[in-house]
C-alpha cells in the first residue's frame, strides 16, 4: 500500500512520466498568431470551442495549387493537403517554391485576394493525373505472346532483343503455366501512347508528343520516355486485344473470316477481320494485318491465317461459317 501511495494513487511510472510531459507541453504552447494567416496564407481548419484560439491550419497553397513537381524528378510528389499547428515555412519553401516566392512579394491587400479566383486543385485535371495510379493487371494466354506476337509480328525484327528484355520484365507466368500476367505500372503513360498511336501517329511522333506534353504540363507522373516505349506499348495492346478476341471466339457458336490484301510502302499486308454474333448484334472485329511476301492466292492467304486461328480458337474448324477473300482464283 505504501508503494502504491508513493507512486501517486496507483498510477504506473509510465503514466506519471506522460502526465509530466503533457504538463510541460501545455506550459510551452503558444496560440497561433492571427497575423500569420495573412503572412503565410493558411486557412483555419480548427478552433478551440471555448477560447476561440486557432488550433490547426491547412496550407492553402496545397488546396489551391497542389504541390509543385520537378520534371526530372524520379520520385512522384504526393498531393495531400498539409495541416499543421505552427507556421511551417520550410513546407512553403520546398513544396511551393515558385508560388511562395510570388506570394511573399505581394502587398497585404494583394495577399488578401490572392486565392479568391483560383480553382481548387482537386477540381483540376492535374489533380486527377497526380493521383496514385492503380496498375493495369491483365491475364494473357502464353500462346498469344509466344506464337503470335513473337513468331508472326516480330519475325526477323531487328528489335527482337529489346522485346526479349521487355517480355522478361513485364510478363510473369502464372501458376498454371498457360497464361502470362501483364502488369503496366503507369496507366496514364500507357493510355496516352495508345491514344496517340490510334490517331495514326508513328512511334517517333507519339514519343515526341508525350515528351512535349510532360515538359509543357510539368507532370512528372507521366514518367520517363525511352525510345522503345511506343513499340513496347503497341505490342502490349495487341496482346491484350487478341486475348479479348479469343474470349469472344470461345463464347461464339459460329463466326466468319474476311481476308483482304492491301499494300503499304511496297509491302503487301493481309488484312484479317472476324465477324461474329455477340450481345444481340453482329460485330466486325479487325484481327491482324499480316505481312505477305508470297503470291496473293486464296490458298496462300488462308494458310497465313491458320496459325492465328489455331491459337485464338482451337475449335475453329467446327464453328467457322466461311471465309471470303479478294485473292486470285487459284
């Protein structure tokens, strides 16, 4: 009982130390100065219900402009609002250097209206682009990658070594061994490149536009732009599209194939389309444009498409309705 009284009515040593530290903090605490609201530009986020003193403030530079990014930075800047109980000049110097330098030079009257006509950062496109991006994760059949992307689309390609490095880094074989798991860690960069290519841009043009967009907007979240980036994403989107077509073919009770020859820069291509019934309507899907270096007979065209059908629809011989072609009558 004596020991219990000496420690303060049964309180543990830890509780006594915490009480002493709490008392010291209360003795040293200083109310937030109202003059700092104009000098540093924060917004009041919490007041004492009894005394009316300011307990916490939020950085209005974060709320209105977001944190500034360095274009060449390898690390992405977080875009959360800063809350603090005392004036934090370092936060303004390091997170908002240009805006703070501009604000610091203003008169008192100009500081009062500095944030009035500014749209909040969360309502801007830059806020959306700066959000933490969830990676794209898709499952793609190994035969699509190994037999179509590599053997047909990359047959004799001088950049095949680059693709081998990309495949090893991006495609992970699943436990079953029949599918690859493709992970795209920068969806914003991926979708921008795919959009540029869909507009008819070459790989070089798409890379230049992406680089200029990053420099113009200052969005470090777009990421680094290597020379082989567009070709890599083009192969990714081809593999993803072929996987979707495979799922449609496996679910269809019948389909037809349309073959058409075309020439681009003195190279002949076999344009292949698949028509099938899906969700109450007939859809016309572009499959592939396969380079053709032999004669354009109907038999040669059909033989070129057989390896593709073997991968995408193993039972295609039982369910295919017919084939149309513009080849020679041989």
